[in-house]
C-alpha cells in the first residue's frame, strides 16, 4: 500500500512541528518514515499509530535530537577543535589561578599578574565556550535547562570579573560581586535544585 499525498503531507507537518530545520534531513527522515509506515499499515496498523511507532523507532529522544546529532556528526572536526580550545583554556586558567593564589599567600612577586591572566583565560575563553557547548546539548530539552546554563554562566562571569577588578583596584568590583552572587543565589541555584528534584522523582 502506497501512502496518499495527504498522508505524506501530514507526516511532513509533524517533522516541521518537531522543529527540524534542515531541509535535506527533513526529506531523508520523511522518506524513511513513509517506508516504515507503509510496511506497518500493510500489517494492519492504523496510519496514526504507524507514524508514531516509526518516529519513536527512528528517534527515541525526539526528532529535534536527531537533527542535533546529525549536525554534530557533520561538524565533528570543528567541534573537536572547539572542545580542545575550551578545555585547554580552562586548564591553563585554572593552573595560573592556582599558582597565582600560592604566590599571593606566600607574598611572592607576580601573584596578581598570574591570577589576573588565569581569570582572563577562564572568563573570556573557557566560560563562554563551555556555556555554548552545554547550551547545544540542552537545545532539544526543556527551556529551564537553557536558562540554567545562561544564568550560571553570566553569574560565573560576573563573579570572576569582580575578582579581576578587585585585584586591579578598579571601581565597580563590589557591584559586580553583588550582582554575580545575587544572580547565582536567586537565579542559578533555584533552577539547579529544581532540576535535581525533577530527576529524583522521575
């Protein structure tokens, strides 16, 4: 049994409603689902249940997740380079902050330069790249996950920037610290513990 144009259009509308934006992927997925649906309908299943079964079989985590995974595979080299840069910047930043903190405690020279260099590497490279990476992971999931990442990243940036301002004796360090801690306490933490609570009861 071949599907009618109306049935094919209804499947296409489902793909569009799920948020698939890549036209080439939409056509490939549509062709695959239509083939599976035809087989299932021949076995006696209704069209609607056959469509649902075909979609779940193809993309258990949702069609949008399928598009994200496809995009990841197509851009894997660029993503690997970005991850190398991200973790290298995080490692170098953490090492510089650790050594700088030791120098500060021991009253050795260049302590401020080390800490500030580490914070700059951490804030300007690691935090934005990490936030972007986590945001892409959450792209097909709940909006609360995306907001949690954005709020957490901004609060971390503000707190780190306040440390740099404080060490360089620049104005506004206290304001940045209060804003960062406030955003972390009343913005990030509620989302974090709410998501942990939802996971614990699911």
